[in-house]
């Protein structure tokens, strides 16, 4: 009765007074079976509608089929509607079997929640699960957000908008759930894979936590309490990071631009949180090493870069750090050139822009036009070894393109994305940076072409 009273109090704190529809994720193990029994007995006092969901991952053969049959029998006896499916997880590149199973499971639970109109999804994570999670994340180098563990009430990937994930057993030890089931002769299944040493969590559960308990009695309870305290501090830091990000981050199309000065002025803990928040939008679970690598760019010289997962690249520019939204677009084959439409707009994918060109007997409407005296077609290409030009404003003195780009603090990795406008084999314009002063036209007229940069289509 003590367990039931405790869970009832927990649920009353997170559920509305009436009208909630709760979908219970039931694997067939003791934790989820006890949770379903408890919720079934509380449905009247809580004034909730109860549904259950079970996913067979088709990974454990007859054992998984037995679990599914047992859950179906339990729901029939309790009169709880059951949603079931059999889906074998297909792993994505770099995804662990457990991560693939979790992704598929929450996708199924989201569909079941939508089908029954659930307002809440209840899972049977308990205090020992929380302690294992905190310990594993600590040893993996997680920050404050990771050490906060699992929240008693949260959202989850795959769930429809408006469905809240609740964990009513999160402060209940596993031993209490086992004792409750045995005292009431509640049948439950045993997943043999939970004993396999091939999975790190199983080794933590079987070996590490018991060893800690032997030295520090109550270690699991202490870890769970610490997670709750850290969750409060994490929530505060998250709000501060959101405010700080507004001062640090801007966007250039799909790229993120970080103000190096504003980032350096933040407390290191807040700077790490800002970066983790930004990277999480692209990497799902960025490692602390990714955050540290970008912070190192902020403190170092311009021109340095670091590769991030999923093709992202962070580049230190003069006053910014640019986090490119994807791998650099492919340039034309070496030595290749693109002939510009005249008149028209020509996309230059490797540069992330397009160039608009028009004959200019008179000045075209709009801003940003440069006028060149041209005889023959216009072409665009990436840089080549030995490129030289006479930058406007340097009195006709020539300079290698390499030296020019270095003087303009263009990062090394960004130099291959610079577009060069050429005619008659000569370099006319380093697009967006500087024209060759010898080929600039003073005014519109015959043989004059107007060019400007426009956003790349799409």
C-alpha cells in the first residue's frame, strides 16, 4: 500500500484533475507490469482513461513472442485497450542497436498515443535506471544537462505535440517493484538480453552499482537525489544560455555565426552551454569534445577550423566562428569553369551564391552592381595556384590571390569556396571581396557588363 500511495501522490502532481488519457508503455517486464497494475487501480481516483502499448522488436525470437502474448493476456484481464506492433529496428549509420530500438520504440509509442488521443505517456523507469544513467553519463564526460538524468515529466522525440512523457516510478527502487509483484503474484517476463555483458548498461547494473553500494551504502539513492538537484540547476542555466545565445549567435543563410568576442566574454560554463544548445540542434547529442573544439577556435587565430559530425565544419574567421550547415559544396572539376548567362543568373554551388550579369548600355536598376569592360564571354571558377590580379585601390600593383585572401583574413578552408569572375583568361573580380582595378568601367556603355552577387537559388 505504501508504494501505491506514493505513486498516487506523484501522479496527482503531474496529471490534471480529470480528463487525462494515459498510454502506458508495457514491455512485459516487472517494472512496466507493476506500473500498469498500479495505474489500473488508480484510474478511478485519478479520473483517467487508460490504454497500453507494447512493441515487439522481433529481436528475441520466441521469448519476445511470449512477452507480447503475456501483455495481451494481462490487458484483457484488466480490461485495458492494448496497441501492439512488431517492428524490427533498422540501424542508421553510426547508430547502436539500443539507440535504433529506442528510436523505433518511441516512434511506435507516438503513433499509438495519437491513435488513442493520449495526453500522457507513462514509462516504468525507476530509481535504479536513473542511477545507472547518471553514472554512465558521468563516466562518459557528460555536462550538467546529462548528469541531470531523466526528468519525471518531459517531452520525448517521436511523441505528438501535446503528449507529455511521465515517469511515475522514478524515485522507486527496483527492489520495491519486485517485492510488490511477488507479494501479489503478478506475472511478468524476464528479458534474457538484460543479463548479457555485451551491453555497457548491463555491466553497470550487474557489477559497478553493486560494487559502489558495497563501499557507499545507498549509492543509487544518492545518485538519484543528485540528479534531481542538478536538474534544477540545469533548468536555470538553460534559461541563462537562451538569453546569452541572443547576444552571441546570428545566421547567414543556413550557417551559424558566433561572435567571438561575445562568446569569449561569457563565463566558461555559460559559453559551453550556449555551444551545446546550438550544436544539439544539428547533432542531436553533441559530445563535450565537440563543444571544446569550437571553444578552442574562439580563443585561437583566425583561419583554423575543426570538423564536426554529419559534415559540419566550424571555421574561425576574423571576428566570427562560422558553423557551416553541411559539407562544402563540390567545386567544378579541377580547372573547370562555368560560363555565365548574359543576361541571366548563374548559380555557383561551390561558393553558395549566384552571379547576375547584364549588358550595361545604361545602369541597371537596383543595388550592388559592378561595371566591367569585357570582350568575350564571362566565366566563373574557384581559385587556382598562381592566380594574380591588381586589386582596386592598390595603384595598379599586382598581388597573388593567396596573399590577398590572407590579408583579408579569409579562413584557409573557406578559400576554395571563393568565386572568381574571369574574362579572356584574366581575373576580373574576387566575388564579394575586390575587383581588378584595371578592368572596372567608369560608366555604362557599349562593351560594358554589369554584375552582382545574388543569393543561390534554393
